[in-house]
C-alpha cells in the first residue's frame, strides 16, 4: 500500500456562473472533476439551480452574490473560495454585461459601468487570486468576445471593453509567467439571456445563423468545452492567447449576408 495521499481535487472560481455561458462553464469544469465556486449578481434562484446541478455531479460547490465590478468583493470571493474549498487552480472571469446601444452620446456613467464590470472586473479577480494561482501553478481564462476585434459601432462601448480584455490577458500572461497561464476566450453569437432579444426573433436569429460558416448559433456548452481545454494540462504551453469560439463567424464580419 502506498503511503502518499491522493491529490486534492482541483478548484475553480467562475464569475457570473449562475446562468448562460458561466453556468455551462461551471458544469463543464465540474464534469472534468473540479470543485467549483461561482459568483452571480442578483439571480439567487438561478444560482441555487446551478449549485444543485454541480452537487448532482458529485462535486463540491460554493455560490455567492458578488459584484464583479468591485475590487473588495473580488477579494472576498477569492478568500471565501480558499476558505470553503481549500485552494484555487482555475479562475474564469466570465461576468459581463452589454453596453448602451450606439456610439453617439454615450453617457459617462454608462462607460464606467461597462468598463467596471467587463474590464476592471477580470483584472480585480485575477489580481486577487494571483498569489494563490502562483502557489498552485494555476491558470486564468478571461471571457472576451469577437466584438473585440470587429468594427461594431452599435455596441461600441461593449466592443472596446472586450478589446481591453484581450490586452489584459496578454499583459497578465506576461506578468504571471511562468507559474500561471492567462488566456482569453472570444465567443461569437451564443444563445443566452444576453442575446435573447435576437435569438428569439426567428428572422433575426436566422439571419445571424446564415452569416456563421458553421450554420448555427453557438450554445453555451460550445464555449465551456474550450474553457475546459484552456484550464487543462493539455494547454500547458498556451498563454497570452485568445481562443476564438465562433463557428467561423469572425472570418468575415457579415451579419446576415449570404455566403
Ligand atoms: N452570449 C453571447 O453571445 C456572448 C458572446 C460573446 C461574449 N459573451 C460574454 O460571455 C460572458 C457571459 O455572457 P452570457 O451571454 O452568458 O450572459 P448572461 O446570460 O447575461 O449571464 C450573465 C451572468 O453574469 C452574471 N453577472 C452579470 N453582471 C455581474 C456582475 N457585475 N457581477 C457578478 N456577476 C454578474 C449574471 O448574474 P445574475 O444571474 O445574478 O444576473 C449571470 O449569471 C460575458 O462576459 C459576455 O460578454 C457572450
């Protein structure tokens, strides 16, 4: 009989993990054998449902409300994860919001709210977890968007915030190497509450699907599988990269155009 104790399960912290892409990430990581802590903004019912799904997979789970835009709450979320689940090996900065429509007359408050959640938020989360990720030789994944690299004046503030996320991943990857890998992930159109106004309108939904070489909208699980890869040892030589998961949509930015 060997005297060495088995390795403890790896632990992930996912921001915005109750619904949509974040929920799929939480469940995919749990299926991959990780215990998972996740945060949410307001929807306690959705959080409780997701937590129960993780428990049904036989993994430990911690769900807590925490505003991704606040540094003190990010620090508390990291501390609570360490206290409750023992360690942190993977951080996924997923929480994000859309911005105001259009590019003209965007209020200063709207700029600040979107940048606070979408750009400062991932920074606060990774910075708060950096020492622990160094200790565990862990990795961080920041959810950006293909909007980061396309002209998208209808959502200029959102696009700019996501371009910042891509840059953040590169700088943090350099800063935290060699112990910690940091990558960004850029989804295309994914069917969640965030895009409900489009994917529930048959004409708009079909027009978008036609412009995607894969011929369909993305599902949250499509994105989650890519997160599992970036968090895994299989991605051990990948850092500072942005993995695009969009069914080929960004090969050409043509919403609704016939190919
Ligand atoms: N859907 C797409 O097509 C798409 C495409 C590219 C990139 N993305 C990005 O993918 C990420 C997830 O998007 P999604 O479509 O899954 O969005 P979603 O359906 O709107 O879900 C967002 C989740 O984030 C949480 N959240 C929002 N603001 C938060 C805050 N300030 N602090 C903590 N949690 C917060 C929400 O909590 P509550 O449940 O409590 O409200 C919810 O669980 C975002 O970063 C988004 O920009 C989405």
